[in-house]
C-alpha cells in the first residue's frame, strides 16, 4: 500500500511539472505582485489595484481577450473591430475608433427642413401695432456617398432652398417716431451642388452610435424678388446671386435599423464668397461682392435626415 501512494504522488507531480510551461504561456501577458496587476494590451499597460475586483477579473481574462484583436465579419471578409489610427498627441488616452461603416458601402440620403413663422403666434411689444407678418423656409438636399475606407466617405449633394416673407402691415409708434409699412413681399430661391468628405468615429462595439465631422465645398446660384410700394406705386427689385462656400459641420449618426441611419449635423465654421447682381424695375443698378469666415454655431445650417446604406 505504501508503494501505491508513493507511485501516485510521483505521477501527480509529473503531471504538474508537465503543465507548468502551458500555464507560464497563458500568464505571459499578466504579471502580479503584492500590490498591482499589469495588463499588457498591444504595448499599452493598464495598472490596476491588486486588491480590487477588476484586478482579479482582468487577471483571469487578459491572457485570452485583447480588445485590439477583436474581429467582425463584413460580407465575406473578417476585419478588425478597432480601426488603427496614428496618435498625434503626446499621450495615448486609450480611446478607440470602432468600426462603424465598412469600406465599400454606398449611402443614399435625404435631408429635409421646414420652418414657418406667423405674427399671430406671438405677443409683440405694445408699441408695435397692426403687425401682420408671415414667413417660411424650406430646403431639400438629396445626396449619395461612397465609403472608400472604413468610417470614411466622399459624396455629392444637390440642394434646393426657398425662403418667403410677407409683411402685410406694420405700425410703430414710439414717442415722436411714427411710421408704418405695408404690402412688402420678399422671397428667394437657390440651387446648389456640393462635394463632401465625412469621417466617422464609432463610439461602441454595437456599431450603432457615432459622431462625425463633415467638410463640404458648395457652389450655389439663386435669385431674389423684393416688392414694396414707393409713392403708392409697386417697386420690384430682383437679385441674382452666385456663391461659393466651404463648411465644416460636426454631427451625430444613429442606426435605427440595420441599413437605415438618422443623421443630425450643424455648421460651426465656414468660409464664403458671394456676388450680387441687382436690377430694379428692369433697370440694372449694379453689383457687389463679399467674402468672409464665420466662427460660430449656425442654427440655420441645421440638417436632419435619413440615409439608406447598401
């Protein structure tokens, strides 16, 4: 019996010695001491308190799971869930750009906006009497884009915009200031075409939420019509405009279906050049140009729309 137990102990010891190289290989990425646990993830080290629950969990999983090695299946290809990007700063903050829309997809979208204003819907200051004004603004912008790289696309957008304002009557009486306006009609139409580049940053593994930045170069042409009475005779001024703009517009994108996304963007910076040619009652009055840059949030450049991805 004594020889039997001796032989059993020797066999168990031999098995433990044989398993030690495999254990050492599995623990290659995890080093522990009395105080901290160092988890090496592709040259990035996370230091976690050795007594915390997170330390124990990571110690178990770090050798088996590497977030930078996660893969997803796109069509017939297997691609990395994390898009490698160059760190341009001095510090690696551990932020990832998750795959949001893969290379090779097409997107067809439509942005539409409409707004209206009517003086009957607001209370105007008491010194303004007989205020009768209404206006509206409408725009529609279909576009198409192609993803030449993961999370990056280029595309083309066409646009139509119409603004209308009618002032039937306005009376102002402030001490010695007393005047009135009536029968003023103003409306504009504009057609545009632009090319744009859009870069997405995926926010999570689910590939449902992302932020993006868009840069577009836009060419637009339109005309304006302004009618008002002058000595009780209608006077009509027509304006032809030509404009070139470069806009920078951040935004958010949410997939509400596997192939349908909702997009919201707004302008924060832009450069423009614009020319006006004006005639009044058929007589040319002249032209002028202007250029400049805007560094501000532009509520009138708010775009909301739906896109289909194939």
